[in-house]
C-alpha cells in the first residue's frame, strides 16, 4: 500500500520555501480546519472546545484546541517542531558583476552541506518590507521557479576535486543570477540602478525597487519534492528537516479528537541558529500563549498556570540521523534508526535531547497504542550529537519533554532522503499522543 501522507507532505514542503511560508501553509491548514486566528496585540475571548492559532512575527506559530477540563485539572499535550532550514541567505544590496555575468552575495544560515547547493536550479523566497502609500507593509515573496544556479568549477581546473573541496561563501558559493551576454541579450529585471535582487523582487511583487526598504531572502532548491523508489517508499525533498515534523504535527492535530486536556502545536523559527530570538524556542512565545490560555479559561486562581504546566507533557519533533549503509562506522548500530522503521526516540546523556526515561516510556506507549513501530537514536558514544528545540522549550516551560523524529539521510543537504512510510507512522503516533494526553506516572 502506498504511503498515505507523502504526497501532501511534498505539497506542504514545496509551498514552504522559508519559515515564513511554512507558517503561512500551516495557517491555511488550520483555517481549513475551522481554527480562529488570534493576534497577540488584541484582547482574546476563548470559547470552550474552540481551535485557535497565533502567529508571531510571521515565522513562528502556536495553535491550540481547548480541552473540556480546566487546564489546571488536565494540563496540555504539546507538540513542537522548527520551521526553518539551513541554507543561503541573499545580501539584498550586493551584486557582483563581471563580463555580463551577475552573481548575488550570500551569507550562510545555520549549517548546510555547502557542496549540495551547487549545480541545481535555485529559486528565491522570503519576506519583503515595502513602503506603500506612506506606510510600511510586509509581503511574502516566492519566485517558485528557478532563477539562479551555483556552478561548480570544471574538473579540468582541479583534478583533486573529488578529494573534497571548500566553497567559500564570498566566492564559489555565490549564485549566478544573470547571463546577459556581451550584447546584453538577457536584460534582466528592469530599472537599472538598484541591485539585481532589488529589481527582481520589486518586479515580482509589483513595486518599484526603491520602495523595498528591507528583506530577508533565501535561495532555495527549485526542484519539486518527490516520492520515489520501486514501491514509492522513499521521499526526496529539501527541508525534510524539519518540515516533515511540522506537517506531521499539524496533520495529527487536525485529526485528533477533543479531550479533557488542551492540545497545542508550536512551530518555531530560528532553531538552526540557536533559537535565541523573540520568535525562537528560547523566547517567551510558547509560555506567553500557554499563560494567556490558562488566565482566560481557568477560574482556579493564580496557581492554575503552575498546576497546568505540572500536568503537561511535550513531544519535540525534529529529524533523526538515519543509519547510512555507506557510513556504518559512524553509528552505534543498536541506536541507529533505519528508513521506514518508524519514528526514533532521541536521547543523550548530556541532555542535548530532552528525553528522559519517563518521557521515552510514554512515547513508546503512544506508538504501541497506534500500532506503529518505534526506534531509538543515540549518537555514537564518542561523538556529540546536534541539539534541537526540545531541551530549550522544556527548560523554559518546566514541562517533561521527549525528543523524537523520523530518520533521514543527508540531513542539512540541499535535498534530503527519508522513508515515505515513516511520515504516516509519526502522524499516527502523534495522533495517539494528542488523544491520550499527558500520562500521570506515580512517583514522578
Ligand atoms: Co532539525
């Protein structure tokens, strides 16, 4: 049987080239499910059983379904993921032109595998702040088509190339955006004077280049995501880390039945750069929203928030490093999850992942009740793993958290590979979690 949710995941990824677009895609899914959008600046009225969502600075989102019980009695089932991905950010004002060829300067965001960004058609997307009718306005832009490429050097100039090559971000990593030729055959976006990027973005969103006051723009893989393999069991896509997690949580949330406990989704920007921003996991965002929900729906007084948090449980979803048959010595085989073997519980003695024994046991229980397989990931004991939003968010809320994620290959490559069935498994496990809610464990 083909994987059920792989196609909708591909559509979600393709519609979400940046965290701004991922939050926009998430908002569309929530809208379709009847959720009501709230603004942090407004006074809120929350109805019992209602579904709501809040966006902070266009790139992070919290959604919640109120439970039948007071939060102080039943707590919250929270699931979170990051919506950003490592890659190349464009420098708005800086073009480098030589002999009719024009490139755009970039900075590296997070920790991408540089070489994977070469020789593939790239698109551009992000957010733009423009002056329109005397007022500042924020717009999302998504070219949605190839407009750039980072070409490699011909191997004849460097016969040692296959031994590994460095691509400096102020040199070989600059995307080529225009090849006008000596006669200026391809003129590029109109209105000379401003940088290529300003002109191109201006014409894309229908404003003059000089109306663009600032922007955050990323070069992104322009090739659509795809399900492949003889039995369509594999997934090839950019940003599987961690849009797979975002989409799994949103899908599980949409399908979960209302219960006594509240159900919460959180998508954070800026995980790939340490989460320390006003909309990252290391911010007040999630706690602010939980605090407001409790204040507005729980009449049991100032202690209600503390009681609600003490009764809550959180699942932090982020990609796991799947076992790679060509690099088997990099793994501890007993803790190396394989593609299509189910979601992996990630743990680390130094708490780079938030998982503790109780959290791990709870998540295993959710997988068991959903009838899906479950794996485990621990880095080889002499290597340090990465980290994720789990430990940060757990510490800020004081809520027990388990770190889980589907295994993938080539994490942080411009294009990653995952098992199509794992997405179904993760959705089923998260749905079981949203249904069952936080599980009280005597003695903890
Ligand atoms: Co990640």
